[in-house]
């Protein structure tokens, strides 16, 4: 099987390519524009493999896309290329509209034109797998919000699947479960709160999530109108090696090592479901090879945590793993790395909680996450320390924004 992966030099895309080359006999065409977040260093382990080829192409360039399809004749597309940072989308939404909407449209049309010319057997086997985000669903009620106690959500709730139909937004983006935190009352409330299912109505809160929701609608429309064989997956927050440090976990690690502030939006109590990137890569390959055309699959890590809990965990690991004589954090700071935490005004439209119900992909395709958050975050921190990611990423991380 020959798979065209868009955005293959990105964080998740590179993990997918490494997984395919290292664990299967399939071939990969990596199509990437190489924007600031694209990094071919993340593919050094497979770049010399005869089953791997790289094409530097912008998905907004239809002519170049047509050439790639004609030359490489893929059997499937895994579409990961996207602008993905919420803060950047707030500051400059135009690029997100161009890449995530127009780029997806161009890719769909190039792939459809190619698909229409395939023979019957190859046409039947072809798949277009669109990788989306749980942020298209908006946000979910937070266990700390007493107004939700006993009723699950301020949204209208679907009585059959407990999916959200239209909900408020208001806090942040990049957190985790509050397992082990809070009172028994909190834990009881959290168990009553809903999860995102594949039937949850869309309610995007940011220009980024709105652009991804738009691209999802395009993909479904191409299936409905043209019979084009599409599949969609949505995932929770990814973490792991090679992630660009505008995102929470690598930013905390790198800022901590530099003795810089760790600016946290609001109270830092926003909740996210964390998914180790290699688990996600396994799930995506499972979907493109075994998923059912027209279906959507939610992919989650079963690791809901508050942002501040994630930050504390990283600080504790750094206290353990960074030798005292190499620890340049201000001498006399009794709080250690945690003393770098600062709280800043929350960003506009910040979602308070994401939580994925991944039971469908587990039941139908036999996938479930293998990595616990405790082990995955340790492996991630160790990777950034051992690989000296300052050289890997350069100085771009110094220009990133708040967490």
C-alpha cells in the first residue's frame, strides 16, 4: 500500500510516518510545505528508507498536488496538514482559513480527480482519511462549575447519547483530567459529566477550530455529493517527542530549563484529555487501513487532566531529572521550577474542558491507548532533555505565546 501523508513533517504527521515505515511494509509519500512547525529532523530515522519519499508542496497549490498524485499514484491519503495553534489563529485567522479550508478543498479536488481515473479495483480500495480535532465540538462542562451539578451540562443534552448539542465557551485550551485532585464531590460530579462522542454537534470556539470544522464539513460533503470515499478522525490533545514548543508541554519544559516564566491562562484549571502521539499514530493507521467509509472515529487517551496539574507534573519531573549543578533556576527559589509559574488573563473564547469517548474505535477497530500519562510524560521530558531540543528547534520557541 502506498499512502500520501500531508503535513508529514509536523508533530503528528511525522509520528505517523515513522510508525508506517518502521512497523509495516507500506510506502509513504510525505507532502509538506515546511512551515515554521515542519521539521524533517523528526524523520531522520526513516528518511533513507526506500519506501519513503518527500515532496515539498503546499496543499493550496492545486497544480503541484495534481503532479504528486500523477507521479506517485497513492492508494490512500492521510490528511494532517493544517495550521493548528489557537493563539496564532486569534492573532491572524486568515492563514488558518487559507490552509485549513482552501487547502483541504484543493486536496479533495485533486484526490477526487485522481480517484475518478483509477481502475475499478483501485477505486474501490482508495481511502481519503481526514484528521481533525476534538476542538470542533466546542467545550464540555467543568467539574468545578457548581451550576452543572446534577444536570451534566449547560448545553441541551441528547438523551440517548449524552452528546452536547450547543454549549457555552469560556476558558482555555491545553489541559488534563483532575483525577486525584479535588474532593470526592468533584470526582462524583466529573463522572456525571458528558464526553464528546461521534454524534456531538459542532460548536467551535476559535478561528482554528472553526476552520477545522469547516474542513470536516467539506470532507463529508464530498462523500455525500460525489461518493468520494472519506473517513474522519478527531483526537484529543497530543503530546510526545518532536512537538513544536508553542504547545503546552514542550513550552513548559523548555521555558523551565531556560529559567523563563511559565505563563498560565486564568487559573490553569482547563481540562484536556491527553493522548501520547505514538498511540495516536497507531490509531490513525488502523483507521486508514480498517476503518469504514463514511464513519467518524474519536481517538482519546483516557487521561483528563487540568493544565496546572500537567505543569506541576513536568516541574516535578524536571526537579528529579535535572542535576542540581546544571539547574540554573534562580538560586534560593524554594519552589524550584514551580516558582516560574505566573497566571495571566485568560485568552478569548477559551474552552473549559475536552473529554473524548473513544469507545467506538475500541469496539469496532480494536484500538485503545497503551501509554499511561505518567509514563508518557516522563518519556517526553526525558526526550527533550536527552535530545537537546534547543538545537532541534532553534530559537523559534522564544517567540511563542502564553500557555
